């Protein structure tokens, strides 16, 4: 075991794509279409094309297709939703590329979206938008997109390293990007992918919360990797909560989203006393208020002890009649019945659930980062959504920026030589990965993960304040210390306890940045709500926070290059 | 409590390195497939039977086991790849095709989309004999979706695979596939459709 | 027992062994590969819920295969024993007398069951193809196949076994 | 039409015919008549009728084709792709031999019964 670090398999490739969700596969598709001779390697921690969250998209894909709609309107909706914290160039790129990408998905990738009665692509209404522009395939849009993208891989034939987790970006002696170290989960062997271009597209880190919606892979690997490589991150405090996550006790189903349509259809939210508490938070719109407001209201009720003994509020749509509920929300009814409740016949316990990380690596509109040769796409990147993401803009971001990353990767790969990574960096990275396995004694990673989730939920959740955040920061640091001493028994082949230990390290890195950034933003904006600074402060805080390893936080003005916010009093 | 929760509890409290896969835990990724008392199911969607003390869990059938419940899905995808599973757009497809929702084409395809590649049908297929060289229900379902698609120009090569040694003739209407599909698809009907298309061509 | 009868019984034993061997191959590979071979578990599953009844179609497949092979194997022997008629009618009578013995009559009942099931189930599979029957309808038909097989087998067996009881 | 599609049709058509031929044959020899009375004279009497000669000839041909096709498919399912050839050869040889034997016997016997 001690010799494990000497034993690193090397793979040389033109483009190494880390992650195989919507952004990752779209990147591969574009890179290999732009240059069929390109050698592209996918490193995927889970099953290729079947891990991550693009797969889990229910709602759909926002794109301007109808002549009556306009790009300006979509941009304005996106910026309004993001409370004007967005990088407007990124948001603008998103809305201008989205129609082209939908067209590509339909005519090249093979997606077959739902049709309107006239035979054209159907677009449905989604919260926060002035036009019905969400393209969808039933309420399983992600499966259609990812299934078809996965099939494109059989046409293109990139090198697929399945069950291979990327560890660290490594540089050569001159400090230039040389590739990425990785670990083959099946064999437990270390791997070094030397690459001309590295694309990071691993998805966000919302799983660091006790109640969370995303897939298990999403442990902030990409963001943590970039952080360790000294790349700046922005908007890390901006983590979106969905208001109605299922609460199912110890079951892993906890956090799974109950769709927004329920509230639209007239569901009531009540606390344990049976009171429709939304009257106290948004009397005009009640349950149909925006995600952030409804999340905050539910969280406040639960934290104030007005929730159920399980720490939940109740959603009740049964007054529509069981048959009607079953007809309109079959998937949701089944989901609740699985956990022993019944949406069609009575109230169901729900709680806000951590959903999406708006923050991430600082990129430009071509996915370039500060480090030449390193591209970041999808949820790993920050800035597109500002302080809040609109439903339907998530999968749009993944595919739009995945495609751009692929184009750019193909364009720049030829000009970048394959470099020899610094041996010491590789050895350090691999040794750190093997550390939990080589330790003789130490606690298991699972309790530490659990405590991190609890700490983040309580201290850096839907409602934050200075005292809570400071305490949370302290806990995160203590947990990081414990995490550096966890030990894992068993073989190195297919050992998921070991993988948990490595996930934990990344989650802690991202968590620390989220808390630190949340402490700095002394106002409330979008998903970030400070009980001690409950108002949005456009004078002091039309600015975004940039964090970088080993440097002090930097606060920069948001440039309103496309649209200026309507000045509010 | 779902089977997945049971596995996670075993991982936390009894055997930290037990091998099993999962990702989304809401029946969309299709990676947690296993056999509960012989039946191929998604661990995340299947309650632990409460009527007895022990249950039997096996890995997906017909695929090489890596460790415990973790299998290598490569053979499944190898078969899948045989049917040209991607759209081969015909010349001139530059705009999304106009297809009304009540057209025969859309109805046929609609019912067969949403495959999550979980391999439950493959696992449950009784043609799963020792020398499995049947392309399998999932792949044929995908083939059917594309054969029926007016945007596609490669129906002939897919029908050739369906008519080949590992094609539709290997199906004996055991209905294992249609019975276990966690998304309610009916691969047996897709196979039947391909048999019919073959007779016409 | 005449020499010809001895040869026939030897060949008959080979046929029975072949069928048993084939059945073993089918069931072992079922158990090894798709989990359908767990008899007790399968029965419990079929009793548990409607959806699990689809498991019956799997067992119908195994039964169809084994019965078909059994009939084919017996056919091979039967063609030869009937051919004795062309060689010498008395030799045919000598061997054929065995068919009237009680043990052979029991075998003939088994053959009847196999023929009934294989025929009816075969017609069911044909109906699936011709009429595009789905899982539910085909399972309903399978119920009919099973009941008809039982009725025909009981009635037929009574006739076949009548002379010896 | 490919050979495989043809085989698919043949199995189903012979199956349909056999549903009548086999059950008819079994009913006559075991149900209508007791099996102990189906001796050489019974056979002689039967094969003096053209209907039964045709019936048994069809039965022989259909049963062998249908049965051999079924076993052929079973070989595909249970034998590894590299080891199928010898099994198939045996299958084809046995079936052909039996068909030849049965056909000769039928013709010879029918001629004898008629003569």
C-alpha cells in the first residue's frame, strides 16, 4: 500500500473532460464534431451519462423559439431572477445560445421534445418568466437530453474512463496546466491524464446540506479542484433552496423535490398548528410566491418550532380531490406514497431542500478561466445566474456552456503542447487520496459528513446571521481537521467508503467558501438571506465576492453591460 | 424504507466498504439496479418487504460483477451500441420536425421514450442464457424509437440488426422486460413492432 | 422380454435422460442468469401482487421449451419404432405391445400434458404476434392455457389409464 | 425476405398445422382407440387410406421441421457462440435421417397396404 503512489498509470489525451453530465457530454460532442481527429477523454466519477443532475431535470429548458418572445425578455427575466448579481455577459450568452442549442438537440442529438397541437415544439410556463418558453419532454426532460447525448458518445467514441474520479489539476515546472490526476474507483489505482486542455464540468455541491435534492456525485469536486489549483471563485454564498423537498426521515429520498406545479395548482402550506403561514410572509401571493420567499418562510417556521415533530411543514393539495391530484401529479403522488404518505389524500411533510449552487469558478463567455488551458462549464462555473436561478435555466446553462467549452477546447488544443507534470505535485495529490486508506486507525467518514450536513443546514441554510455563520465556520474547520484523520478499512477496489472520504474533503472545501462568502455579504439578495441584514442593499452590494486560496477576498462591482436594474427606492 | 436506505444503513453501521451503486435516488439515473428476491428493481424505488426477516439481494443478472452489487455494465452498452442508438438525421433536417402530438409516430415514440438504461429488462430477460448474444429489450426498444422516427435515415441498418442473429427472433415473449421496467415502458411491444416492420420490408 | 423390447426400452431411457438433461440446462441457466429459477421465491412473488404474476410468463417459457424438447425427443424414437412396421409387422407388434403396459401409459399421460400445454401455449404466442397482445392480455390467455391443459390432461389421462385400473 | 424471417414464419405456420395434426394423431391412437389396439393391423388399415398417409406425412415433416427449429434456437440460447457448430450438425443430421427413414417407411407401407 505504501508503494501505491509509485504506481500511477498515465494516459495522454488532447482534451480531458471531467464529468459526464449535460455540460461534460455536450463538450465532448462539440469538441469531437469541431475536430474529428481530436483525442478526447471523459473522466466520470459515476456511470458515464448517468450521473449528475442534468439527468434529474424534470421541468425543462428555457429558450426563445417563439417570434413573439425575445432574447431581451429572456435576458431581463434571467437578470431579474438573479437580482442583477449576474455576470451579464454570461447571462446574455446563455439566452442567445439557447435557441441554437435546442435546435441542435432536436436535429443533431436526436432529442424529441414534446409538441404543441400544431406539431411544433411545445413550450410551457415556468415561474419567474414573462413568456412560456420552457421546452420539455413530459416531466422527465433530463432523461431525454442525457439519454440522447449518451448515445452520441457511441457515434463519436471518446475514451470513457468510467468510475474514475479526478483528484487534482497538476501543472508543469513552469506553472502551466499539464493535466489532471485521478483515481480508478474499480481498481483503486491512481491515474495521470496528461492533457492539452482540461474541461471541468462536475456539477455543484448542494449535497453538503442535510436536506438536499441533487445526485450523490455532486460533492463540489470540480470547484474544490479549481480552488486547490488557485483559481478564483465567485458568488459562493449563493445557494438556491427549493421550497418543497420531501421529508422522509432517514430515507435517502429526503430532499427529493416535490414539483413547483403543486403550489401553482393551489396547494396550501401549513405549519403544525394548521395555520397557512404564508399569510405572514407574502400575503398577496401566498403559496405562489417565489422560491426564495417560500423557502425562507418554511425554514423560519421550522426553526421557530412551529413545524411538525419531524421538522417539517405541510403541503396539502387533497382539497382538489384524490382523483384529480392523481391525474395531474402522478409522479409526485407515487413519490409520496413510497415514503408512506399520500399527497392525493392529505397533507405531506415537506421542507426546503438545497438545490443548486449559483456560485462557482470565475469564467468568461468562452468558459476560459484564469489558468490557460483550463475551461469550466456548467454548475461548476459561477456568474450566469447571479443570486438566484430561474427554473429551466439550469440545463440550458449546462448545454450552452458545455457546447462552448467543446468548441474552444477544439480550437486551442492544437496550440497547446502536452506538458510534463511536476512529479512532486502528482505524488502529493495521489498520496492525499490514498491517505484515508493507509491510516491504521481513525474514525469513519460517514459521521463527519453527517455533521457537516447538519452544521451547514443550521448555520448556513436558508436564513443566515453572523453568529450562526461564525459558529458554522468554526465547526467546518473542526470537521476539516477530523476529515484529515479519517480512516477507511477494506480493499482499494470499488470501496465507496473511501470515496466518501474523498468526497468529504471536497465538500468541506466548498462549504468553507460558502460560509466565508456568506459572512462577507452583509445584505440579503436572492437566495442569500441574512436575518441580521434583511434588506437588499443596492448601494453597497451591487458587487460580487471573489475568493481565492491563499489570498484575501476581493469584492468587485457588477458591471451592468447589457441591462441596468430599474432603480428601486 | 427503500432497499437503498437498507444498503446505506449497512454501509454506515455494519460494513463500510459494501459495494453498491446509486446516484439520483429518484428513479432517473438507473444505476442502482439489483435483484430483490430474483426480481430486477431499482433499489431507490423498492420498499424493503416487511413480511419477513431476510431478503435476498443479487447483482443485476447477465453482467460481470465487480464487487458485491456493483456490476460492469459494458456488455449491456455494447449490445445497445449495435442498433445505431443515435439519431442519423436525414438530409435537410435543419429545423425541429413538425409532428403533431396525436400523430401515430408521436404516440408510438412517446410511449417508448424515457428509457434510463438501468438494465432491469436485460437482467430480467430469460433469453439470458449462458452465452447471451441477444441485443436485448432495452436496445431493441431504442431501435424501435428511431425506426419509427421520421427524422431518422438509418431505419434499414437497424432493421438489419433486428433481423440478425441477436435480434428479435431471440425474444420468446417472456415479458420479463415489460414487467420490471421502472419507467413503465413496454420493450416487448417494441420488439413486436420491429418484427412487424421486418415482415413489411 | 424380447431383445427388440429391450432395445426399445434402452432407447426410451436415453430419450428420458436427454429430456431430464435438457430441463436441467434450462433451469440451471435460469437460476444462474436471470433469477427466474428460484422456484420457492418465484411462487411467493407470484402470490404477492398482481404485477409479480408476470413471472408466470417466464415459467411458461421454461415449460414450453422443456415440453417441446420432450415431444421432439420422443418423436425421434417414435419414428424409429413405427418404422419397424415396414421391416416386419410382427416385430412392430412385439415392440408396440409395450405401449399398452401400465408404466408406458403413465408416460403417455405425461406426453399428453406436454402436447396440450405446448400446443395451447404455442397458440397463445401466435396470438401475441398476430393480435399485438400486451403483457396483461397474454397473462390472461396464459391462465386459459393452464386451465385447459389441466382439464384436457385429467380427462385424457382417465381414458388412457382406464384399461389398467 | 431474409432466411431468419422465413424461419420465423415457418415455425409459426408448422406450429399452427401441428396443433391439428398432433392432437388429432394423439386423440386417435390414445383416446378414440385404446393404445393396446393400435397394432400392425391397425396401422395397415390406417395407411390404406390416402387421408391418413397424407396426414402422417405432413405430421412427420412439420414435426421434424418445427422441432428442429426449436432445438436450433435452444442451442443459440444455451451454447456459447464458438461451440454451436457441432450441436447444429448433429441436429441437422438426425433430423434429415429421421425424415428420410419416415418418408421411406410411409411410402413402402402405404404401397403395401394399397397393394
